[in-house]
C-alpha cells in the first residue's frame, strides 16, 4: 500500500520535471529493493506463519463472538417465553375453564 502511494504521488506531481520524477522513481525502487533484502528469508517465513496463525485465531474469535451473540439472543427469548407462560398461568380467565391449564400441568407432574 505504501509503495503504491509513493508511486502514485510521483505520477501526480505536476510541479516536477520528467527527469526529477524518473530519478525519484528509481530512488524509490532502489529503497524498496533494499528494504526487501533487510530481513532474511527465515524471518520472513516466521512472520508469514505468524500471520497465518493470527488469521486462524481471528476466525476462531469471530466464531466465538457469534456463538455468544446467539446465546444472548436465546437467553432473551427464553426470558420472554417464561414471562408469557407466567402471565398465561396466572390469568384470571383460567378459572372459567372446566379444566384450567394449571390442573393439566399438575396432572402431568404427578404422573
């Protein structure tokens, strides 16, 4: 990204002459080539392996976050359902039934 920025800035610099831009471009290219040679190949492989490991770890963490979000949503839904069931069972209208819902629940529990 930085390399693209440097090359783009040399292209868009209209105040410089063509020779200055060419010289600047060659200097930039030489700089990047020298920077590429500063790390030995073993270190580059180590950093690449570390990057791959961190990418996998990031995927695991994102999966955990999705699981946590899903669990929280299920907990909220469960609380809502408990509240609705409590309202249903405590309703005054249940007394009007020949067999109220609480009677049926008591029969099932006693079996």
